[in-house]
């Protein structure tokens, strides 16, 4: 099963959407999916698990999940104690305007999460109260739509991110240890794929390295990621390819080779099947795809 690409249909001049205090059950959630927008999820109550990149996390009151763009994720709420959460989706361009302090970025927490591959912060008061107040104020602005409400939302979000960034920089009293809910051999396999998606990983080779049967490996892999091995690897490769298309000037043939594809034709076909556009069009529309 290929990861679903979540679409957004809001104002292209203000790429920001909010899902406020929604009650989530398993039937409401998307399977493995990704999108170009950055996402932030705050949990008010309930229980469940969150698969982000190659890690499974418990979800509980006060958790803040920081999910950079193009990161595979899916949520599994507990049907007996469903999750109540608010989710924000935004283009990073909203918060990368000129700053008086060249050493500071509003998106610092996303950079740290991506670098450390750790996507959960466990907030305590007063940060929990601050997060909930920020959500309340933003939804009021979105509903009332008074003059300047776009700028109001942006300022609230900048202040919110500032407090989260300071929390990240000064340390967390409860260290943010991600909970790996998979067998050690599966966690190791996912880490290998994540670090080197360009390598020739096959189901048989991964299963042999894990010292389990191919059928058992395949079954556990699909249960935990909702994807088969081939689709998961292709998704990881295309995520890397998109980063290279956006942030380098190397040719598409070189990107194809460095992402593990035998031929550019194969790369083009997989890229278009997962993104809906060709690599050339994706590169030409860099600004559009950053919205």
C-alpha cells in the first residue's frame, strides 16, 4: 500500500489550516501518509499510538508532535479512549521571513526533530496551558476573520514556536525518549532503510539479516507501517529525491542514481506515481510545492 498524499485546498496566499479539538477514532484516521506542509499536533486527552518516520510513540495528554514536511506518519487512536487533539498544517514559508536575529529560526524545533529523528515533546504546565491558549486564540481568529486575522494567526504561531524552541534548547525535565513499539530486529531494519534507502534492500535480505522468516517479516512490517517493503523503500527514496530537487542543482539523472534507481525511466515512473508530477515539474515549481 502506497502512502496517501494528503491534499490541501485552502488559501494559497496563506497556507495555514487548523483542525481544532477533533475527536479521533481509528476509522477516522488516514493510513500512512505524507505532505509537503509542516504539521504540529497537540493532544488534550485520550490514548493511542503515533507512527512517525520509523518510530512508534504513545499519545497522551500534553504531548506535542512536531512533524516536518514529507515525513511518513499515521495515527492509531484507542477506540475505547479516543484521542482529542488539535492539528496545525502550514507552509514553512510563513515563518521564514527576515529576522532581526540571524541566529534564530522559528522552525528550529522542526530542524531539531528531523536531525534527532525524535518527534514528540512531553509538555508540562505552564507550556501545556500556553499551547492550549495558543490553539484557542488561533481558532477564534480563524472563525471571526477580523481585519488582520492572517497576521494575528502568524504572530500567535511565532510566539508559540518561540516558547517551544526555548524549551527544546534548554532541555526537557522529562527526557523525550521515543517509545519503540516494534521488535528490536524490526526497529533495526527500519533504521537501516531510513539511513540508506538507496541500497538494494529486498524482503529476503532484510528477513535474513533479522533472522526471521520472510513471511513473518512481511507480516510484522505491514502491521506496523501499513505498507509493504517495496513501497516503503520507494517512499523513502522519493522523499530524499524531493529534498535534492529542492535544495541542489545536480541533474535528475544523478539524483536517480543516488536514490538507488537503476534507470532514470524507473525513477521518473516511481516519482510521478507517488507525487503526481514529474521530477522536472516538481523542481520548476519549487515555490508552489513549498506552500
